[in-house]
C-alpha cells in the first residue's frame, strides 16, 4: 500500500476521480424513466467504501 505522502496523495486523487465518475453515473441513471436501482445501490456502496479509504489514508499521511 502507499507508504509515503506522495503515494498517498496519488491514491487519494485516484479515488476522488472514481467517486466523481460514479456520482455522474448515478445522476445519469436517475434521469432514466426506470433507473436500475441495483446498479445505483452498487455504485453508492463503492463510493462509501472509497470515501472510507480516503479518510483512512488521510490519517496515515505524515505531517
């Protein structure tokens, strides 16, 4: 796993990108006449997991 601040920041940025992509997917899916609730739930679950990882990584940063 990430061992120094530069690696941690890079990982956090990657997770932030994935979170934004999934949030966009959710918005697009919700615009449909019949959104796929299972798919939206899956994306929300992934977002929560990534947000938790970001919080954990921020705690690990030195300084």
